[in-house]
C-alpha cells in the first residue's frame, strides 16, 4: 500500500495548513522522512522571521482619500441609476446630475485636445542638429582604362604631388612634326563654341 | 501654300521648340576644360610661335609629378565645353583641327557636389586611343601623357569645372 501523501497534501503539511486528522497521518509518514521534516522546519523558521518583521495588518497609504473617491463614485452612479428628485422639482437636470451632461462634452473635448496637440506638434521645429559631413573613407576606385588601338598601353595612377589623376600612354603613334598648331586654337580662358549637335541651353 | 498650311507649320515648329526647351537632358551640370600642352626637354620654341608659355601654376603641377616632369611646357590650345546631363559633348582644343578631340559624357555622381564620374574618350588623329571612366572633380584634372610631337610629348589635361553663373 502506498502511504506517501500527494504533493498538495505535503505542501500544506509543510505550511502547517492541514487539519488535525490529515496532519496526524502525514506526521506518521514523515517520521521516517528526515528530509521533509527539515523542510517543514525551515518553513516554520521563515514564518517566524516574517511574523517578527512585518505587521499583521497594514493600512494602505492615503486610505481616506481612496475611500472618499470610491464612496463618491458609488454615490454618483446610484444617483444616475435612480434619480431621487421628485417630478416637478425646480432643480434643473444639469444641477441634478452634472456628470451626465459632461459625459457628452468629454469626447468632444478629447478630440479637440488631440487636434490641438497635433497642431502644436506641427508648429514645433526640432532644433537643428549640425552633423558633420562624413569623411569619404572609401577611396575612389581606379578608373577602367580601355585602349582599343593595338600596341597602346595606358597606366593610371593618382598623383598626390600634382594633385591630379595621371594616365600615361605608351605605344601611341607620334603626331607628325609637320602638324602645325592652328592659329585659331584658343589659348584664352573663355569657353569655346559647343561642337555637339544640340543647342546649349540658356 | 495657303494660310491653313502655314498655321499648321508654325504650330509644329512651336511644339518642337517647346519640347526641346523642356528636355532636362540638356541641363548643364558642369563645364569641362581641355588643354593641350607641349612638354619638352629640348627646344621650347619647337611648338611654334602660336604656343604660349604655360602658367606658373600649371608648370608647378606638371613638374611636381615625376612622370610628367619636363624642362619646358607650352600651352597649345584650350577648349571649354558644357557637360550635359544626358548628352555627350566634344572638346576640340585645337580647332579647326580634329587631330586631338576629347569626347565626354556624364556617367554618375559620386558625392553631393564634388565628384562626378565621366565617360571620357581621347581621340588622336581621328582614332579612339583611350576610353576611361575617371572620377572628375573641380581642381583635380586628369592629365594624359600622350603622343610624341616635335621632340617632346603632348599632355592633354581635362578638368571638370563648376557651372557658369548664367547657366545656374
């Protein structure tokens, strides 16, 4: 026969919450279970410590305030459900139940408030934050070079000393020495005429 | 030609004109200046009377690079042409000769205002010699050490400049 109590009963036994009959039965079983006896002892010690340091009952803070609020709400709801003013009373409905009238104004007021907040939000300009332009960390990739003429080679490098991009062409046919620079070649500073077959936009 | 035909022709012409004016591809987004220098360690006068001495700034820049270092630099010709948003353009630094031509076209913009990658083609003696996609920026020219001529080398400089004020 299995006499081991179930878990729920054991938990109650550890907490000394069982009735006398069950308590006696579990006590008989636990007499041979030092582990469970120790567990109950620890629970009892903990209880005694807590009892010594915590008051048995404590009033919530500002209890009067909360009680008064609750009482007022109960009173208001009771007044709404069953108005006590007799028919023909000179007291106006607004005076009788001011909360009822305000109930219609509240949604409109809330909507108006939201609209006002939205409008105010659009009027507020966030302070301008100056963010330094990110330094270009990625160097400019080497340009692609294509030399369609056979025997022509091109070599690119960025020249720091000249602050320029340099392409050295090798194998290019020399321009004949007989070639004369035309007198019309412009060495001035002004832009020349457009040679593209479209008009320069003005 | 009667009056109705004339009106139709005028309408067609005005439509063509307005569409051309509205083409954003013709927007000028920069200026490209191409200059041809004759660099030599020999006779500086070999370039002829027409050539003029390069400016001190140019000499300093060119002589600063070992590969481009020569004793004398002469400016043979210069041409500045607009860089269009969508269309190619050609610079002809020695007009009317087409011995040296530079074709260029906008390709991509690498940073907000500074660098712009261009398709560039160098044509010498009516042959395409070089094609590249250099990232150009103002104040940083592309210098091409080109063909030999009269005991020296021709240096072709291409530089991207800002848009002229009247086009902005």
